[in-house]
C-alpha cells in the first residue's frame, strides 16, 4: 500500500503532519475523520519508502514480548525513543532489531508511533496499529498496549487449541486407514488360495476385501498419483476466495467440529470487539478491522453485512441476530450491554465464557472422538471377521 503525507488538526486544536499507509486518499480522509481530526491536506508520497525494503515476518511471541516490555517501560515513565532503544538491544531476532530501528528512526524524524508501525503490516496487524493510533490521540497508549497484548496472547492460545483439536482426529483417522490397508495387503493374501480352492462362491465381505487387495496391488501407484492430484487440486482451490469460503462453510456444517468452530469464531469476535471498543475505535472501523482479522471467510462476509446494517442505524444486537452464525448468548449479552451502557463488560464476559468452552472442548476431545472411533473400528473388525470366518464356515459345512 502507498504512503500518504497528511496535515490535519486534532481534537485539541494542534496541527499534525505525519505519514499514513492506506489504499487511497479517500481511506486516509476517512481514518482521520474517525479519529475526530479535521483534514487540511493529503498527498501521496511518491518517493520509494523503506517499507518496500523490509518485507519481514517475525514470530508472534517476539511481538508479544515486545508489546509487554514496551508497556512496562512506558508505564514506568521511560520516553518512547529510549524504550525502543533498550528493546532493540534486548531482542535476539536480528530482523526485528531492524524493524525497531526503523520505527525509532521514523519517530525521531517526526512520525507518530502508529504511522511508524504501519510500515510493517506483516508484523503488526490492523488491530495493533489502529489501537495504538487511538491510544496516541486519547493519551492512553500504555493501557492500549496492554489490551492489545492480552488480546494477541489469548488469540494465539486459542489458535493453538484449535490446531490441537484438529490434530487428534486427523491422526486417529490416518491410523485407522493405515491399519486397514496393512491388514488387507498382508493378511488377506495368505488366505486367498485356500478360499478359492473350495470352488464355492465367496461371501460378500470376502469379495470386498479381495477386491481391495487386488486394487491396492495392481493399481496402488495409480491410486497414489490420483490421491496426490486430488489433494493438490483441493489445496489450490482452497487458496481461491470462493474455495476458501466453501471450505469454511462446510466445516461449520460438520456435526461436532462445526459447533466447535462456531464457538472459536464467536469467542474471537467478542474478544476483538471488546479490545477495539475498549481502546476507543469506533464501531464502523472496528467491524472493518474484524473483517481483516477473522480467519473464517464465512464470518468475514457476515461481519460485512452486519456493519452495513449498523451504518444504516440498526442496533448491534439486532444486526447480529439476523445472522445464523452468532450464538443467542452473544446476542443477548450485546443487547444487555447496549441498553445498560456496559458493552465492554458484556463482550469480555462472553469471550471468556466461550474461551473456556473451547479449552474444555479441546481437553475433552478424546472422549468426544472415542464413540466415533469405536463405531468405525467395530465396523472394520466386523468386516474383517466376516471376510475371514464366513468362507471357513462354508468349508466346515462341506466337510
């Protein structure tokens, strides 16, 4: 995105000149107006900025550590330049040292902290930059950094929990398929000559396993190629906006996992909304940021619809209630928060509730998956047993 140099008057009546990253001039003016600033002029910076030179990515835990340390130093009264200088010396990541040095240089040259951060969108997400910008204007930068740190830490833990939840059933499924293939290709071949020697028509379970054996042995390589091609096609399709949306939609429709994914996204939405509302970001801008931050494209689309309704004057709870992807508890809590003026507390409570729900679901994932695994394993063992014993019973009857 290009950089724009702007001049504006802040709510205190001071003229501000700084640089802001945005897609176009219209977006710059909108962001400044959202911050209650009177726009004087906006001009695109044509010169090559160092943003293009630093397309660096940094591990999330390093950004979290930086945010908490910066909060501690600023809270103790250390100036921001001195704080950045100290943090630059402490960080072990050379790439992040370069980023901190660039931010420090920008601030020394007259840029605001938020504008300096916006040069690195891959490192500092939209919620981070916008919250810091509001914190600078309201004079609550220290508290803002703490809110952002807590959100990022909680969000990171939730994503780890989600990966853990998906990992277990995936390994179980692969293990079951592997065991079935091994049994079919190593045990069944030893009995095929004996079964065929009777001359009788083989039972259906035996025919199924023998058919699978011949399929694996005669067309195993072709099957591997087809499976690899199918996986590649699915991966490429999921990388497209339409494919990603269809996948997210299908996952939400799964019997057990769908409810789990719904809880994860509702918790994340509530925590995001709470953090941005607490830091002073207005509702319209908050929903725009949430659309960029939420990973699930179904929820991204729903947030866009909700934001449009809110901009037309509808209440937040009424707008969300029209979507099938938000829970009744969330809607009720937001409604109470709007009526009582305690929206922050309600959002925090519901996000913590669903956060615990997600953690409990992950902890109990084994007990939730066990019935499904038992049924699948029972069906496989029954098939194998019938395939083996039914021909033997026929042989015993003949004898």
